[in-house]
């Protein structure tokens, strides 16, 4: 089967104008993605009124966190010719789906994900390499996009995300990058917090890694999540987030690897890791990636990270996951492999990598790219 490359959506202008352009360009994928989640929530037994109430409750949270995000979402809805509630659903879908599942007494359906960073001292060419496998519903291979935002009030950014959402994994023109992994704890949904895509977007708007770290560590959340941040100059940090507390993990041997279980000893002494029920294979996925990478410390390239993410040990419960039924009844798979070289302004993405090894290269102009004409000539 041939898998279509994720389309590149480029937008600029005011938040409203960016949203309108984004919605118009990605309308088909937005409708398909929103329809998929609406149908899933209906199957959980929620009525239309229950669903509308659940989704609408997130709008004041978005507006308070950043009014420009609410404006952009309204623009996306206008451009895609869809209700703004559908765009709210796409941007708050982790929180909304989990709340709906808990309401229905069903098992959680996690974004799996295995992420990694290679620091310059571990790489062949002294560059930082950052990436992840995104494990989620197989249907989302038809609903994701790569979004390039030309901003007037901060750094431009490039992000792989579900169509209609503000951000997921990516980097910006100052070299700040982010990937994220699902975590679960006994503190989840005990407080109201900021939806995760909005936090990731705020990271990608950061001029400096310090601002990004503050955003991830100090913004209240509804659910646990792991976020890996890096700076192209040569630093990375893993932040395991409970809704009300953050726990940091530094690189070891020039590497960070993380899957879907808690690693911080401090975190494990204070909370209960509840994710093993839904992601038991997490306990060897990050280990397998580290095994691959540690064999070539000091000589690692983006192709070595690529091969590590293709690891099929104990398939289908593997780092690179082929489509298979999940415990919650959906078809789960590694939907995309994302490889980033922020200093070069390059992101490579392959859809459904367990079945497809064709990557598309997406670029963002940086100071480094402007000074290296051969990179621009190769686009």
C-alpha cells in the first residue's frame, strides 16, 4: 500500500488570518479527524448534549491561557467551514477523550510514542538530533499535517500535528524543539489544566529554551505527560509532568530516550504510575532505542536514530508498531516517524513506518540554512 505524504500547510498573518488559511488548506483532514473523534465519543455512550457540554467547558480555559489561540481556532473553524467546537475537540482531544472514557468506565487509549535526543557530543557531525515515533490510531495517518507558521511577533515554527490542532512535535527558527509522550498517574484529572497542544505550541513560540522549560514545568495540566525539550546549541532535558508537578531527567551518555512509563525516582516516590495497563511494552521500547544508539556513541547520525525507531523487537508490541487492535478496541499503530535536525531547519516524516520507509523532508529557514546555500538548493 502507498501512503500519502503528510501535506505541508503554510500560514502567516494575524492569528485569525492564520487560522482561516490553515482551515481552508486542511479542510478535508480536519473534517475527517473531527468526525472520527465525535463518532468515538458517541460510541462511549455520551449524548450530543453531554458531548457539547464537555467540549464547551474548555473554551474559557483556552481564552484565559492565550486569547490569540482562541482567535486562531475560530479562524480555523471558519476556513474549514466547521463548528468551532470541532476545533476545540481536536485541540483538547487528549483531555476530552479521557474524560469521556472515564465517564463511560472504559480503558484509557494512550498516545504511545517513543522519543529520543542525540546531543552533539554523541553525534558524528556535532549536531543535535531529536525525534519520535508517534503511536496512535491508525486512521490518523489520513488526518495529520505538517504546519509551517510564519510569525510576525516571534520565531517561525514547523510542527507535525493533527489537522486543526495548534501543535504537536516540532521546532522553531531559534532551534527550540519538542516531542511528547503519554504518561499516566493517579493524579490525572484531579484538577483543571491547560490542554497539551497549547503548551506545546507555547514552547514552539519560545525565543529561548529557558522560556520553554518554564512553560512545560510550570503550566498546570489536567493529565500527566512527558515532554522532551532541546536547544540546537547542544542541550536537552526530559520533563515528566504530573498535573501539578514536574520532574526533570538529564541526558546520559549524550542521549535521552523515553517511552510511556515514569523514570524519575523522585516522581516514582511520590505518585503511582498507572500506565502499565495500557502500555506494558513501554518498559522495553525506550531501552531498545538506547541499545541501538549506545553502540555508536560519538558517531551517530540521523540515519542511526531512524534505524533505532524502526526497531521491531517483540512486534507488534514494538518501537515501530504495525497496525494492530488495541486493548480499547481501536486499531493502533505507529502513525508517523518524525526526525528533526533543528540547526539545519530540517524535519523528515514517514507515514505508517512499519509499512512504509518513504520520508518527506520539510524545511524551516534558520540562520544556519541561510548561511548554507547547498541546503536550500537541495530542497
